[in-house]
């Protein structure tokens, strides 16, 4: 299901209300993307939502309002609003309001009882880790309200920057958050892999704001908002009843690696 904009137009709106489960799998797509303009919005309300897997050719299953035009084109990601009991994003599945243009990434607002991100991604990023640094837009805002949030096996909830723009903001309010086996919550200004080697974002890191009952960071998982280039680190703010950070290199960090990571 797709609502597309092209030639500078804005993507349309996709609004879905379901009484039963919604599953996006094997490279399936629900979205309101734009090739050259501002992407549209997606609003979904269902008891359970699952985004999982990829097609045989490697195309990820997605809920997306990404602006996917040429680098330098003015266009931003649209907004995604999800209300559900159980949200599962796994096995390379993606929920994305990213942008490759000069405008900001879109915003993602998720309200759920339980959220599981297992080797999947929920992101409001700007730029791409595998393109150039011409993206000048800022990352969007990603807001989560949930009972439990689990991010594992290199899964990520992020509002990162891979260009000249600043990373966005991640806000999470939950009863319990468990990050493990490389799972991350991040708002970093990272690096880009180009044909001439690694290049580093010139933007600033974003902010991470977490209000949680019990927070566990295990087996190399992380909450991070550092910068790999010349930008400024952001702020990580956590209000919790209990916090467990166990196992190297599990961490809560706001770092600058500019001096020893510059290309």
C-alpha cells in the first residue's frame, strides 16, 4: 500500500484502522514516500502490528514515510503515527521517516503496550550510512510511549545523522526497557562509508530523553548520542527506578570521537 509524490509534489496520506492484526512481511510496504518532494503521513491503529523480514532480493519490509529523492533535493520525511497493543519489528524490518534531502526527517509517534525490535529498525534519521555527506536536513523526533520496550540483536531505535544536519531527538516513556546483544537507542552524528573511505557527519548529536521504571542494558547494548566528526555531543537524560548496565561494552554514553576517528 503506497501513496507516492514525485516531481516536487507531496506524498499523500495513508490511514489504516484494523480490528485484527496487520503484518508486513517478505518485502511488503505500507507508506507515503516522496521521490522529490515532502513525503506524506502514515497513521495506523491495530491490535497487533508486525513488520518483519525482507524479499528474496533483499528489499526490507517497511512502514515508511521516507523522502528518497536525489541528494540535495528539498524534501523531508513525513510523519508516522502508530497506536497498537503489540508492535514487532524484526529480521531486517523497518519503520522509517528518514530523509535524503535538505529538509528534516519526519517524526514517529508510537503508543503501544509492548514493543519488540529484534534485528530491525525504527528510525527518523537523516542521510544514509552508505551514501555521501550532501544531506543537510536534521533528523526527526521519535516518541515512544509503551509498557515494555525490548531492543536486541543489533536492533535500533534511532534519530541519527549521516550528513551535515543534526541528529534528531528520541523520547521514550515506558515501564520497562531491555536492550541486549547490540541493541541500541541512539541519536548520533555518525560516519558514512564512501568509495574513498570513511567520512564523518559534520552535524551535532541529538538528545535522548528516557523516563522508565526498570532499565537493563546487557551484552554490548547501548544508549548513545555521540559524534564521530566535529559536531557537539547531545544530552542523554534518564529518569528511572532501577538501572542495570552489565557486560562490556554495554554503555550509556554521550561521547565525541572526533580526535581519534577523523578520516
